[in-house]
């Protein structure tokens, strides 16, 4: 038995119309890696926000080392020994590693002293990082190291990690897990949030499952299968996506020698990319974040220009054709950033349905917008993709991340595209919702749609792709049949080894 570090007793937090946490209790021991699992909207984010001082519980108590723990803000939580690495990094690209770390400390030491400490801590925990490098030049995995080291410099007793492996290659995941096991051995407790259940099984000592804001049970991950944990999360039998038998047809999307600069100073230029996608085919493109994914989707959506002849749809050159006209043709795209790019945060779901569905769903005529028809479209998306929301009148920002993701993907799928390009289709989505999204994409392919799926989730790409290509530093490897690759080989390709011959096994 580990010594109790943090005790949560009867925590309840309600928002208008939503009971986010309902009488939640759990205990985390010293030196324990404890998973927090649940569907999107199950209450995980609210619970960790209460621990980190971002939200105050309505009722219930918390204790740290047996003493009352009620942080008024994150500063108080950090002072008590709680550190948190968020899913979305809060770093300034133009500043150095040391400057970013200093900004996150209450009383940072002189810069030279801090640089020495960064080197010492990074070497001790196997996370090599130079304090002088500009953050904008770092890979996604290196950026995560900045966040982790910033926490470790403050000697946390409890480290909260939210989806920590979503931007890492398999090799980087192994390095991170070694770091977390070293912290565990030193007595640091880790509260680990992830939808990757096989990782939970490999790493965590215990797991608490939330459903509908309630603690519905605990388990020992190493003796509980991923399917069993997923079914505890959803409260029902989990469906496995299945690809219907189908044949590929004519080339729908053709890319020849695509090169394009990035609109961002810290973006990644695309360099001489070529591939074809046929009707009914799913091409999976893997890559660690920051290797040109956003730029590639921008070229397909029409937001980023390219030279004539580089991208064609059914033989028609797409150069100079804007996003709305491409949608009318049947070339649709769903970007990674769902709030602010894929959806306007303060607009309703009906208005967001209008924004991209106007052409394909004929939501406007003679310059007049048909709002009843747009509302009907939004309601179809909500019903078809089980979007948890009071209704289409709600603003996009009111949805949990996973539910907004379901809305964004559903909006594009229901428009019956000829070509669909999606970046991170199941980003931050629970197991049941991810399975539903993947099934919807497979059904599209079975109906003859050509799909390009850009994802950092290798298991996802292995499951739904016919062919796989790796994106690294703006270059794309030659697509290979997915059936001939394993995760280790794909991981090497993501790290830049795709210029070498990758043996099939």
C-alpha cells in the first residue's frame, strides 16, 4: 500500500444545466501513477482543474498529506506541490527555452543559474534540452520537454499530465515513460489522463473511471484489457470499426511536386510532395506535430496557395480556386484546430453548419441564407454523431473538445464529399467517439470518397488506412501499403528515416 498523498472526498461542481462532477472521491498514493479515464464530457477536466486551483468545488473536500488542501489559484496549488502539463502547450515561440521556463516560475533565479539547472534536470531525467534554443525551432516532443522541466524545477509532489503522448513518436513515448517511472521511484505521484488505453495498461498502477460526472469504478490497468476499460467508460459494449469490402476507382486527387512556403515564421515549408489518392482509398499521413501538417491541409482546403499543376482534382487544376468553390466541387477539409479554425467559437452550431455547408447543402439561394435549413443540418449532425449539447443554438465554445470534434467531423462527412482531407480526426476524443468517427470515415471510403487522413495516432492510421506515408520536415515519403508495416517501422519513418528503405516483415 502506498502512503496517501491526495484524498478527494465528495467533490461536486455544477454549471448552468450541467453537473460536471457529482460526489467524486478518489485517493492517489505517493509514488503512484494513477490514470483518470472517461468519455469526453465525463468530468475529467473539471476534476483536475479543482486540484490545480483553476476551479473551486461547490461541495466536498481535498486533503494533501492529510492536511486540508483548497488552492485558491494555480500559484497556491504549485506552492503545495502540484504541477500540471497541459495538453495544449503555453509557450512563446520567439523566446528561448530558459525564458519560457522563467515565465512559468514564481521566483526564477538569475538566467545563468536557471540555464545550469535546466541542463542538470534535463540530463537527470533523460530529457535532453538546450536552454538557449528558441522554442519556435523545437519539435513538438521537445516543446513538451520544456513544459515538463518547468514543472520538475518546482519539485512537484503530484504531476498532472493531460494527453501527454498525443504529439510524440513511439520512440519519444518510450523516453517519456522512462522519465515518469524515474519520478515514481523518487516518490512523485502522477495523475495521468489519456485516451490511449494500451499506454494506460503499460504505465499506470491504478485507474479511476468517470462517467457522467460520477466515479463509476476503479481497476488495475495491467490486469484489465483496453476493451474492458473502454466499456467501463461508456457503460455499454464497444463497437469495433469495420471496413466494408470495397475496390478503389479512378484517381481523385493528384499531387505533383508540391512545394509551398508556410505563412508562419515558425511553420514548416512543404518540399516536393507527390502522391495520388483514388476513389474509395484511405491514405494515412503520419507525422510528429510541426512537420508540415497544417500547411498540407491548408493547400488542400484552398487557404494556402500553390503553383499551377501541383494539385489537381479529377484532372482539374485547383490552383487559384478558393475554399468555398472547392467545397462546391466536393473537395472538403477539416483542420486540426477545432476552436477558432474549424469552428467559430462564439457562433452557434447552426451558424457553424452554415459556414462550411452552404454550397454542398444548398443553404443559400439568391443571396439569401436559409436558416431553418441550416438548423436542420446542424440537428442532423448532432443526432448522427451523438454530439452532447442542449441544441444547435448553443455556441461552439460551450461544447467539450471531444463533442466539438464530433460536430466538426460530422459536418464534413454528412456533406458527402468526393475528397475529404482531415487533420487529427480523433484528437482528444474518447474511445467510443473515436470508434464512431473512424467508422464514419471508413463508410465514406466504402461509398467511393477519396480520403487523406493526417494523424499523429499511429494505431488509428494502422486501423483505417490502405496506404501510409510519413511527413517529416515538410517532405513526404513514398506511400506504402499499411498492411506491410509495423508501429516500430512507422515510428522510424516519422523520425526522418523514410529516406531509407524500410524492410517489410
